[in-house]
């Protein structure tokens, strides 16, 4: 094994050794440069189980899962201002109690969701995640697990892999990933996919009724997985993409915004889902463009086929995670503090060209997340991605037990909870329309 897979245990089985350090990858560094206290970069994962968990047993299982995936046991290493890189310092054990059991509360789920959006685990303590275990109300014997992740260090799929390992250790049942769905290979000849020009700044989500408090708001909902005919040239992800674009176009028309091209950021994750899954920020980002005249719900079949062509072409293109510009910007040729100032300045300057929104479709949850006979198997899993301005809105979806679990998350400086509820209704309407238009 490499040192990254098995960090040295300082003094536990030999003389003290210098902790292993890993330079920040490009995604981590750019995120670290642009941190804001008012809108923390957190990823929230919410897992609903039908039964209850034993606290000591869960804590033991989750701690062991961290050791099974030691790349998650990391904290930001201290360094002088003139250092060329940020570095992760791998630790033999957690620095803090990772698993918490908040006291019973009538609004426990609401408060746990608020903490997941407002309070990011610090980068200075290993690991930069926390797990809260919340019992549902007296009418249910269920339990909800809230994983909160500092997105500078990790993403949702990586932490879901940790939770799957903990479930297997806790319940003694196989939580190996299910095989991905088999799709017929695309044998059609490669064609040039037409896309709208990227020289025009994309549309922004029109402002609704902003709230005075900073931070993010969120709304979760459960929907039916949209039907699509067998052999369709498009996927459920393409239906979600089309519904998201139509939702925003409708919202902007209602608020008097001039029609502009939309660009929707889509994470692409090619990592394996087994125990060898690389832990960290492992997705690459692509942008799916739409011209205003293309967003016509009365020509849904055409929109879905066009969306499928574009997403398929973008997924097939080799590309650095954040593009070639980010790789150049993070080259360690000057002190990292100087690069931080440059990155923040470029981010502000490029704000008008930032994509309209982000759609992160996790897809079918590959793990059973089975915690054994008493706690049971997960029947709902929600994720939410950060929704900082200038985007101000993200849509995150996943499917479990044959249902689609969708989270809309927004910046409170752009939208209110009522606005979020209306956007949810629009999304549901247009997602259903993708079935009728097939």
C-alpha cells in the first residue's frame, strides 16, 4: 500500500514519524481560495432508515469506516504565508467526535437541515465531516442520518461510500455497490453537435423575494422517477436537465427577465463505487447550453433529443475537472496567498459568465445502505449542493427504492422559501411533461 492509503500512526506502533501530507488538488484549492462565512460550502446528505440505531455501535462502526478509507482522515496543514501550496495532513485518527446524537426536538429534522447548510465542519480538524443521528417523531420509529461535508475537501459520492462501509460494519450485511444499469452502446457515427454560442453571458435566475438573513435555504421533495420509453435515445438525467432548464425559463418569464441563453453545470463522476473508490472531490464539471428558442415544452421530444446529444458529447470529452484555466491558475509557481487573491478577483470578474444553475444527478444510489434487522435499509436519500451567488440555485437528485429524491437549495439573498416552493412545483410539472412529450 502507498503512504496515502495507509498514513503513519504517530507513535502507536513505532517511533513518531512526520505526518503524511498531500497537496491540495485543483478543485480543493480553488474552493479554499473562495470560502465565505455567510454561505458555507457544505454538501448535505440525508438518509432515512425505518428503524432505530444503537449509538455506541454506530459510533464504533463509523469510526472504523473512516479507518478503512484513511484518505478521509485529513486536516489542512499549517504553513507560512509564502508556501506554494495548501496541503492536507493525513491523521491516524479523528481529531474530533464525528458522530453526534442531538437531544430530542419537535423540529429535529428542520434544525438538522439548517445546521447542515449553515455550519461547515472546519478544515483544521480531521475529518472535515460530521454525522448527526436524529430520531423521527413519536409517530415513526425511523431514524435520519445527516452527513455534513466541507465541500472544499470532499464530495457527496465519496462520503456515501464511507457510509456504505459503516452500514456493512454495523449491520453485518453486504453493502457492495449494485452493478450500473446496462445501456446499449451508441453505435451511431460521431456528429458535430450544435450548441449555442458561449460568448454571451448566460441568464441568471431572476430574483424573487430575498430574505434578510444570509446563507442557504433548502426544500426536499419526493417524486416518481420519470418514465421513458424503452430504447429512448435520452436518459433520466436528460429528462432532469430539460425539466431544470424549463423550470428556470418559466420562472424568469414570470419575473420579467429578458430571454437569454441558459447554461447548466453538470458534474460527471467516472469513479468506481467499490471500496477502492478514490476519496475526495472526484467529479469534473461540464456545462450544457440552451438557446431561449429551444426551451419549448410543446416540442419536448426535440428538446430531449437535443439535450441527450449535448450531454453525451460533453461526457465523452476529456477535460480537467474545472477546465484548463483553473489548472493554470493553481500552478505552484508563486505563493499560494498571491494565487488566492488572483482567484478571488477573477471569480468576481467572471461572475456574469458563471453558469445559470447546477444540476447534480447522483442517479440510482448504488448501495443498499442496509444497517441490519433493527435499523433496516435506507428508503430515501437526499443530497444538496452549495448554492452560492452568482448562481444562487442548485438542484440535486438521487433515486432510492424506485423514487426520485430531489433537493432545491438556494441563496437567501436571491430567493425565499415561498420562491423555492414555487420552483419545486414548476420542476415537478416539467418533469412530468417530459413523460408526456416522449
